[in-house]
C-alpha cells in the first residue's frame, strides 16, 4: 500500500528519484510503470499491473463513450511506459514534465496503488482552492470513513 507524502527531486534530465519509503512496494510490481496525467497539472505513476487493470475496465466501456475518449486522449497524450533504473529513478515524459512544472523539489504522494507527484506550490494552491466540503464529509461518512 502506497501512502503518505515524501519530498523528492526531479533532476535536469527529467528523472524522478522515487522516495525510499515507496521504492520497495513499487519494485514488488516489476520495473515497468505508466507515467501519465489526466490534466497535466501533476503526474501519476502507476505500476503496469495497476494501469493494466484500469485499461481492462476501460475496455468494457463502449469505445464511443465521451468520458472514455477524453480520459484515453489525455492519459495517452501525457503518458509513456517507463522502466525504473538501478538508482530508483523514473523518467517523466518531457511534455508532462513541462505541463506539470516538474523540476527540482517536488512532493510525492501515495495513493494506495499509485503515486502522484506535484510541484509543491501547485499542490498547496490546489488544496486551498478545493477544500474538503461539508458535502465531501457527508459522502465519506456514508462510506464509513
């Protein structure tokens, strides 16, 4: 299970050094990952097994479904299959790296089966502009959380 928040660095070649707290869990799924986004404002890093499960669910939706088409267009536009290197680094595709402002210090968040990587300032702006609302709390309570 991937959880928590850890600082990390994206080097001048666009490689993210995966924080040690996440590395063993990620490597247990293999060396290939799908690095993508649906918005371009942050990065998703999925072990290929977890991404394949998403693709299987998408395959059950009619191909002309507009939400499916939008999702696939965006995740394919930003996405690439990457291999983790011996130093525990993954390459963030150049297009996504530029869109998400991935350079220098970043924040890596665990999202159970994948990681999300944010430019620190963007993450703070996003949390302030989209706070947890009373409606969110009600839904979470209904889910037993």
